[in-house]
């Protein structure tokens, strides 16, 4: 049962939504997971969904699920592309992973209006501008 599982605090894990240009020069946005720990993560499970209102109408995206078998220490991985049309919604990412035999779990929430040009910062690990969530 879930109540019997001991969850430890998450440290050194960040989520970022960052923009880049593809080979054709077109701007694209991606969600990244960044591991700042000195140990690799195993079986990283990430679920994502968006919800909220657009033009006064309730909207909800599909729930997407991703698995990254290993995320090396001090590295990052692309989780998924993200469409700027959903920046108006609350974008929620639930991250679970193992270090050795211990499970870690954290929810990252990007609120509506958080992903806009005035909030972008340089993300050193990626060499890109974006929004960094810790």
C-alpha cells in the first residue's frame, strides 16, 4: 500500500521548460529533467497533464507518461515537446525515481502565465533560456 512506502525528500532534481531552434531555424519548446545530483537516477517515471481555462472554457490535455531508465549524474534529458498553446494552462509534472532501492517522488507545477518572455532565465546545464522549476 502507498501508506507503507517511505518517501524521501527530493533534492537536486529540476524541471525546465526551455526554447531552442531546430535545424530548420524554427523555435520549439521542450520539457527537460535535470539531475544535479552526484548519483544516477534509475527508473524515472514522469506523468504530465495540463488543465485550466482558455477563453472561459474548461480545457484539459491528455495525460502523458514517460520512462527514463537511467539518468546519469549531473545530466539532463528531454521529457517531451510542449506546445506554447498550453502555456495558458496549469502544466503539472509528477516525477518519481529510484536511487538504489529508495523511491523519491515530487510534483512540479507550472502555473498559467509563468512561461512568458519576461520570466525566462539562462539555464546553464542546457545552454538555453527557459523557466526552471525546483
